[in-house]
């Protein structure tokens, strides 16, 4: 992905998981887009990334399946 619009299309391709209300889903998508914005602009992302749904963690992976932030900088949802 080379642009924020590409990242947004990627993020929007995920379906809201069961049990996630629309508000929570929008927050997760907004956070994922913010992560991509930092990544694309070569800036470190310093906000905490913890305990989102599994879909969120897939949103912050590049097309090769690699996280765009260091994996040891966050705790994943189990």
C-alpha cells in the first residue's frame, strides 16, 4: 500500500465482528487508519495498541502479512 486511500480500502474490506457494536468498530478502523498514516509517513506510532479484535490486527498488516508496527510494541487480543 502506497497511500492512505489504499490503506482505507484495505481497512474497509474487513467485516465488523460479531459482538462489536458500530461505535467500537469505527474506533478500531479509525485507529488502524492512524497506524497506517504514521507508517506511510515514516513516523513512529506511539499510542498504545492493546486488546482490539483480531480483525484490527489484520488491518495493520501489509500485503505480505507483516505488521506495520513492531509486533513487540503491542499486546494482541487472545
